[in-house]
């Protein structure tokens, strides 16, 4: 009898927690928002110099090719420099650091 009582209490407690968990999930804020939304970026490398965060992501553009598992629909033509004064500050895009046209031996993308 004691076992049924304990199981019943556990089920009741779980049932009471479900609405609380659901409410908490709807109010959840994620820290992993995009740093910038004006361009597609991937494969970032982050470094700190003199207290400032510098991020060097590749910049992908739509290549106009149908999407496939090889990623041919993206073309990586350049790398940008982003900077932030802290982990919570907005990112500043400083433009292109390295472009495909600057590398004579590079083909369609970097």
C-alpha cells in the first residue's frame, strides 16, 4: 500500500511540474542568436586582441545552384572581419578581409 501511495505522489508531482516547465520554456531566451543578419557566415575563428573580440567568418553567398548534400548551392567568395567589445555587445562588420579574386590559385570558392 505504501508503494502505491509513493507512486501516486510522484505522478501527481510530475503532473504539477509539466505546466511550470512549459511556461518556463515559452519564456526561455537563447544566447546563441546570430551575430549579424545581413550576410550568411560560417566556420568562424575568434581571437581577442587588446580586450576586443575579433571574429573571422567565411561569407557564403547563394550560388544559384540547386541545393544538394555537397553544399554546392553556396559559394564562399570571401572572409569578413567582425568585432565586438564584449560577448554581449553587437557585432560590427568591418568588411572583407580576404577575397577569392586575391588568390590566384583559388578556384570557384575558398
